[in-house]
């Protein structure tokens, strides 16, 4: 099997550490992996959702700034009119005909468990269905959100539509228009 030649003076890469080999093996058939695997690699899969968010924002021409883990939001969007705090939630498994999002901070297996967000903790939600590589944006304040399987095709076809609608619902419709803002 041909391999790319190493650059002169650079040593070959070190062997993968055991934890990386274990992740590669455990997640090879994602999303068709047992729940305990999803739980064990929750942090890694959550990061994958955040990177999908960053990718979509780049494709929409938006500026996304990662935030420290202790914040109640994951990203700040730097829009022309405002800074918008985004909480990103990622799901992997469908329940009946939907992906259901329980909007809590923390995680069940963590030392402090889960707790509710305060309304002032973030401005919008980015609900990510990782197996389908789609995002639905919302500013609706609810403890649970749902993305039905019937919505997936439209979210894939028009990745910025729910983003534009969400910003409009917040009075930021101008933020997604091209060109200079219209005079008031």
C-alpha cells in the first residue's frame, strides 16, 4: 500500500496512544454504536457538533468565537449589529420520529449532574443532529426541543434558513443581509 513520503528531517509520527486507538475502534460505526459508547465519548461528540456549527457559520459568512468551557454558552456570533451568545446542543439518537433535545447544562454522569439554564444564559440555541449533519436554530425558550425527521431534508437543503428566521425573531433581521444597512 503506498504511503506519502515523509519530509526530510521530520521523524515519522508516533504511534497512536491507546485512548485514540480505542476511540477509533469504538466510534468507527457512528451513529450505530451502543448508548454506553455515546456516553463515554460524549465530550468528543459534543466537540464534533461544535465544529459542525463552526463549519456552517463559516459557510454562511459569519464570525464565530469559541468560548471557555465554564460559560453558559459555547460560541459568540459577531454580527454587524450585535454579539449573540449561542448554546450548542448535539443529539445522536432518534426517539420515535424525532431528535429530542433536553436543554440542561452539565451531564447526568457528571459530579454536579444537570441543572436548568437561566433565561439570561444565552441568546439562541443551535440544535445539532450530528448523524444527519444538520443544525436548527431557535430563540424559543423551552426545556425541550424537537427536530422531526421530516424537517431534516429542508435543514440540509437550506442550512441558513432557520438561522435567518431566528435572528429576525430577535429583531436582528438586518444582520443577515448583504451590503450596508439601510438608513432608518
